[in-house]
C-alpha cells in the first residue's frame, strides 16, 4: 500500500510538472496581461473605517460592518483579473471569518467599475496550478469547499462583468443579487479551446438545467442579467439604484436570525443541491488536462493578436463577441492555408 501511494504521488507530481511546463510555454509571451497592474494597483478610494489587515497591495480587503456582518471587497486594476494572490487571500479571509462565532453574513463586492470577479489572469496559469491547500488539494478546490461549508451566509452583490473563473466563484456564493443594468455573465472557455473546470459545469447545471447549461457553456457568449435571472444563474436582479439597499436589508435581516438555524438549513440544502468536493476535483482535473489540448494551442495566438490589435479592455468588455470573432478568424486563416 505504501509503495502504491508513493507511486501515485510521484505520478501526480510528474503530471503537474508536465502541465506547468506546457502552460509556461503556451502562455509566456502570448497572452501577457501584465499582471503587474494587479499587484501594483492602488486600493479603492472608499477605504473602510474598520478593516482586517491584509498584505500590501492585496486584491482582497475585508470590512467589518457590524458584529455579525462582514464585507469582502475585490479590486484588481484595470479589469479585476483573478490572480493567485486573490485565491490565497480569499481563502484566508473565508477561513478567518469561519472561526468568528459572531459572523452570520458575508457580502462580496467589487470596487472596480465595470467588473465583478473577472476570469483568471491566463499569464499566471503555472502559478495557479502550483497553489495547494490542505492534503495537497488544489487551493481553488479548497476555496470553493470552504465557501460551501462556511458557517455563515455568503451574498454576492454583482455589478459589471463576471466571466470564466470569476463566474464559477460567483456560482459558489449562497445568494447572488445582480444589477439589472450592468451585470453580464460569460463562460468563454469552450470558445478558446479549454474545459471550464472551476466547478461551473457542476453548479450551473443544477441551477439552470441541462439544456441551458449546455447553451451557456458551449456558446461561450455573454448573458444579460435579465436572462441570467430567467435561467436561475442569479438569485434575482434589481435596478442598479436599488441593489445596495436591497443587499444591505437582506444581510441585516439574516443577521437578526439565529445562527444555528441559518447554518443548519444552508448545510442541508447544500447536501441536496450543491456539488461535492469529488465532483469539483474531477472538473479541476479535466481543466488541467485541457491545457494541453491542440484546440487551445491553435486559438491562443489568434486571441493574443486580438488583444494586441483591439486592446485589452475592449476585448474583455465584449468577451462574447470577440470569442466568436477569434474563431471566425481562425477558420479564415485555415482556409487561406488550404
């Protein structure tokens, strides 16, 4: 048994090292999104009165609104890419808040106009893959597990775009309230030749049903807040002017209830409807394998040129359109070669 376990661990390490080499070769110099923007960005101007200390230039800031309510802010200029530090800081925040017996509700917001949680910074995929939590679990999987098991209610207050891994993270929150005017949702992975392995296929299928989940993931297109609400992608939408007030009232209402009742009810509903960790691990494994798919390697140069010619913010702000446009250009290039 010991020999088998050792061999298994060795094989796993070899596989991960191969994936890291592949991703480094693929992404270096192709989709360089300048992660230094994220690390050196200044925090939002509306500094909290009382906040949990975080490392310098952290993309995550925790604000204590009351004894029983906290707010987690995300800010990563210019367009809220998720970077490895984001995952580590979020996991640390969730872990710390879970140890606080007084906390009943945690609200998640973005301090970056136009974006909620965006997708992963693809230039840092090797670093993402190297992040491990307890028992050598991928840190991303551990974060989603810690969110689902957290002894408090999580509420997402969504303004702007939430895409890729950011959307999969958002699906893990207990309640998701979105601005009717500005919230947009997209899972672009299939359109660029990747498997969407952050858990979204497991979660959105349960929420929206098989056919709508297939449409959302296979089309890799933008979905408005109105359509997302219809699909069950979000809990409900509200006029942008009413979003903050509604979320605040809901948080305070829930915080007035007994914590044991809140947590026990959340846990039972999770047991019935939320993906388990084995499912999340399977999706993550499929994602890592997809990094070596030929389709991804064919598309990355096309999308890399698009970011350079059109501009980062324009492409990110119209992701659904440019995913389709990139594939159209790839087809044209193949016809020319023939």
